[in-house]
């Protein structure tokens, strides 16, 4: 007689346990509209004013900008890149705009393709041209940021550009950034002051202090050198072959 209550209690307990374990599974199975945790297809955006500065170049005193931003996910993005300068004396300058599709092809590396539009500013007749763009953008070993690109103009002129930069953390907020850019061309294009071969080399050094991660004033120096056929074209037009400047500006991102 003493065994019956024990056996009955055991059966009741087993049924209750089975019901508790089964009910959440059935409830979850009915939630067919729940998102799967393995499908992460959210979109994001980013905007960086990498250079927004004044350069103390003799005679021109230009305002210089280099802005880039993207919209998309982890693998596919749309990029917009703008750079250029405008002299505060005389109004001469140039602008460059790129619209690109970007695809992640390896960890830290994107393949980019799109179009580029150039325009010269000034009192005379404005020059403009368009390019097809093929390039890469990413992080090389030791955290060097690299951006090689190939350009094919509407007239079939081929050129290339490589720029590289590196952030050296002197403290958690004080950062020294060396930056190098090299331009090359396969053909001579006199109206744009471009000669075949190596065109020019730019070396810049900026020291910024991040008051906030999103906002950092900086000072720096830049050295610009035209070489080869491009230097000859500059001399024939009375332009400088070597330019040195002191820089001051802000780096802002959202």
C-alpha cells in the first residue's frame, strides 16, 4: 500500500516535467515570423571628413577637403568620395567626385568599381572629364591603410593612384598620421598638366588631438613634388614644381 502513492506521484511528476519541456518548444515553433539569428542584413552608414584644412601655400592659400562616406552592410556598400581644393586668392582649384560600388572580397579588403568626375575651377573655361574606376581599399599588415586605384578616362587615357596612411598612437588621444600619395599616367594629357610616367608624389604629416573620438583638430606639414614630364609641363606654364605648406584643420566623423 505504501508503494502506490510513491508510484503515482512519480507518474504525475514525469507528466508535468514532459509538459513543461514540450510547451516552450511548441510555442517557439509557432513563431515562424521571428528573425533567424544567422541572417544579419542590417544596413549602416558612415561619414568621414578626413581632411578639412587650410594650407599656407605661397600665393594660393587654398582650402582643402577630403571627404568620404558609405552606406550598406558588411559585404556590399555604396561609397561617395569627394576631394579637392579652392584657392582663397584667385579662385583657382579643382574638385574630384567618385561614386563607387564596394564588395568585401577578403578580411579587411574591399573591391571597388564606379565612376569619377573631375573639374577644374577658375576664371577661364572650365575643364571636366569622367573616368571609370577600378580599385581596392583596405588594411595591409601592421595596419597600414592602402587605396590603389586604376582610372580610364572618357578619352581612353589610363592613370593610376596609390595612397597609404598609418595612425601612430602617441597617447590614447594624440595621434600622428603620415600620409603618402603617388600618381602615374600612361599618356600625356597637356590640358590637365599630366605627363606620361610618374606624375607626382605627395608626403604629408598630421598631428591630431581627439577632443572626442568624432572630433579632432590637427596641425601638419605637406611636401608636393611634380616629376618627369609632368614637371616639364608645369615649368612651361609657370607653375611650381615643388610646394611646401603648413596645414591646420579638423577631422570629423559621424
